[in-house]
C-alpha cells in the first residue's frame, strides 16, 4: 500500500516539479536581462557625458572643457550669499542672468 501511494504521489508531483525546474532558467534569463538593461543605461549616460567633454574629432569646432567645475565649501558659501541677496532684492531670474 505504501509503495502504491509513493508512486501515485510521484506521478502527481513529477509534472509540478518539472514545471518549477523549467521556470528557473527563464527567471534567471529575466533577471539577466534586467541587469543588462541597467548596465546599458549607465554606460550610455556615461558615454554621453564623455562625448560632451571631448571634441568630436581632429577637425571639430566644439570647445573642450579644460577643467572640472569647482565645487568646494567656498563656492557653497558664495552660492548661499548670492541666494540671500537675490531673495532680499526680489530678483526672480537665474544665476547666469544675475
């Protein structure tokens, strides 16, 4: 009786297990696709930034940045002072038009 019960359970569980095991590679492929898409988004953003920092080619007329933007405590202090003056005077423009 016990052997018959085990065989019938195996007959029922075998297709279920096969389905679950078959789904593992598909889930792994989906996760890999998501990682690939995230990596491509990062790569494309970085490439776009790098292209904006360099000339197109030897004959390019586009300028090349010679330094990185200065961001330190002194710049932050000056920025805060400028914002305070802008607020006091009621200036509604932006920094380039200041």
